């Protein structure tokens, strides 16, 4: 994208200027300065009337006659930020500008140009001002296109990858969307090498420190804006500006801010769309989770459905598949079907409803998101909780097995080791003699997870149980055990942190606790003090054991701990402080794990 204002170099190439046979006398280094306006002046104190960025045209008839005055004249133009000085020869100066003027201009880096042939200044001003107006009009049209493009993307609910693709196309520059932990969420290299763009991104990003919410960091060459809405920031959008000698034009600032707004709005739309076009059970469950309806209204409407929630012991249950995609549960070789996801969720919801009926329980049941089905069990008292959950889990597995398509059994292989102790013959031999080999059922790992939250005594607390169950179900997806029903003690702290890894508040906590140390490691890649801190905490704050685990001598390990304490402003002998740091480390591991 070309800048709004032409440069001195471009002005010298205009036809009216070339008609005057221009010759650059001094200030070659300033030829790429932008020209904001052209001003004609014949007085020595013209600098007081300028605002910076002007190209001054003069015949020299009003300039000082002494060397000191000429130096001061050049100095005031440079101080006020003039783009350059053009002197027409023939009136005051016949063969060339004074050497003292040229020397002063060269010293201050101010372009000084002689016009060796007379030319009407008005033609020069008309040409330059026309160029500026055309550029501004082009800028305005580009800004209009930006607004229209991102308005369309917002209405369409475009995914982040599409937003970045179109933003990079408009800017002609690489763009990266990251979360608060400096992990890349989406990017578009704008034709450049993506591997080079993202290589060592976290360390590189921590060194990009803009001065405001939307600002350009000249040290790194990145234009940055914060992404978020409703007072909650969740990431940063970055645009790499390739011209190190200049700042990005205004329209790029507009572009990156509009792109950030589109990303934030899209996230809100995707989150809020969960409660649309749901049946009454889903409406009520969603109302409990989102606080979108008064609790009394939910209880009244549930009672009208035959589900009494008042004065009951309530337990939130969430059932979901271990994999998000149908093919993940269908096994290798399964074809991806765009309709399989909704159909699978619908089947699971029907199975949960049937299991509730088979177990003779009362509950609200419905899908609670695109991958999970929730149930709010209403039990007579807390003593019935464990028995009810066991009956529900058993009934659900029975329903799932009954509904599952029959699989051909696998026959035992004719292996010499598979022989009957009585006959000494293999199963294949027995089959050949007329006795069929027994089919062998190959057990498979259950593809669903059943999770339950803590029981509560009132409908006002039901949300806590439902949310807890959903969190446990998400964390239990990666648990290798096959438990009938997962509860909070089964997943532990690491499981919950993994579940919350995309939560901006958790990422903010990690940055607050470990940010200075991560920044230090990014600036000193050979030291990696984070590993030292990890060894110390994982060894229960035993310094000798930590030094051995880190493969360091004890003096070197102690010195590193002292440096970590200074960087984090933390007392590493404090149990509470170390506990906070250890949780932050576990959270960082969860964030960095896909």
C-alpha cells in the first residue's frame, strides 16, 4: 500500500518540476520524506508559519544575505520539520545556491534542490496538491472497502482464519492472531514463508511491546491491537509492517482495529448462538447454566413438564463422546460425513433420555453444546445419589450396546499356542473336524464419558453442578481408565487446568505469575530459568534434589533460584508463593498442550 502523501523524490519526478531542471544540492538522505503540502515563501522567518511536512518553494529574493542568517534559515526549516527547500535560480542566485546554505542543509539532512530553469510555481503546487488529493481519495476508498469487507464478515459470522485471510489480503502484510499466552490461534503469511513467520513465535511475541491498546512497535516492526469485548480481552492481533523507516499508514490501523472487532464479535455470536431454536428441555437447562431466566420460572415450567425440581437433591450429569469428530469414535477408515456430528449428538441425547427412563429417574435432559448432552437429576435425597448415578450409567451402557450395530465376531487364530489341554489340537483343527471354533468378542474402549457434578440442595445451585459435570467430562476425555461415572476427584488439578486452558482468566494468571520469567527466557535462550523453577517445585522445594534433577551443581542451582526470585519478585521459600507458581506452571503446560 502506498502512503497517503508523496515523497520528495516523487515530487521531483513530476512533469512541472522536471520542466525546471531540478538538481539536488544537499540532503539526499531526506528524499523519502513525505510532502504534506507545498508552500511558496519569500521571507526569512517562514518557519513560524509552517506545521511540518511542507515543501518550501522560493526564488531566494527575501533570504538573508549573510552566512549566519542562511544557516539559521536552514536550521529553522529543519527544526519545524519541513520536507525540503526548492530554490529557483535566476533572481537572487544566478549560478547556484551559496555553499554555506548547501553545507547547512546537508548537515541537517534537509533536501535542498535548485531549479536551473524558470517554471511557474503554481504548476508545481497544482501537481503536488492534486497528487495528495488523489492519494487521500484512494485512502478514503480503501477505508470504505475495509469497513464494507469487515461488515460483511461480521454479518456472515466468518471464522478467524477467514477474517485473517481477508485482512492480510487488504493489507498485503502477514497477520497473526494469538491468545494471552502468546499461542497462535490463526495466521495468514500473505504469501511469505509461514514457517519463518511462526518460528519461535512465543519468545518473539513477548518482545513485541506496543505502547497502547492499538500501537506500532518500531523495534519489532509489528502493528498490534488487543482483541476482546465487554471488558474481557482474550488475545492480540498483529500485523507486520515491512518498511522499517516509516510507520504504517492510518488505514492499516483502521484495518487491524476493524479486523479485531470482527473477531471479537464473531466469538460473541458463536457463544450466544448456543441457546437458539432449542426444545423446552434445552431452554430450561440453558437458562440454568446461563442465568437467562429466573430460577422460579424454570422450576414452574419444569413442573409443568412433569419434572419437579423444588425440594429435591439435584445432580448435574454430562455425557459426551471422547472424540469431537465422529470419525474419532468410528475407528480408522471411517468416512467424514458433515451430517454425522449432529446425528451423533441427537442419538446420544435419545440414549440419555432412554437411560433416564430405564433407571426410573426424573431429570431434565438435553444437548448442552455441540458435543455433549446434559441431565439434571432430581432425587428425593442425597442418600440416593450414588445408587442413582450407578443405575443411570448402567442403563446408558445397555442402551448404547442395544443400539449399536452388530459387529462380526473375531475367530481365534490357528496358533500353536491356542490348543486345548485335553486334546492338544488347535481351534482350527477342531473346526475342521466338525466342531466350530468359538467366536471371540474383542473388547473395545467405551467411546462415551459419563461425568457428574457435586449434588446440591436447591435449584439456585444447580448451575454449579451442571458446569462442574461439563468440566469433568471434558477433562476425562483423555483419561485412559474406564469408569462408569467420573467425579471431580477422578480428574484432579491437571485435568481441570487442561480443561480451562482456553480461558482468558487462566492465561492472565499464568502471565501474571510467570510472564517476567518467560520474557527473560525469551531474551536469554541459553539459560531457560523456567526449567530450573520447575525442577525446584517438582522436587518439593528440596534444593539439593532440585539441583540433581536439573543436572546443575548446587551453587549454580542456588544462584539461579536467587535470580528467579529477583525476576519474579518472589520469595521462593514461601509455601503459598511456590504453590501459586506451581499451579501457574501446570496451567502453562496445559495451555501449551494441544
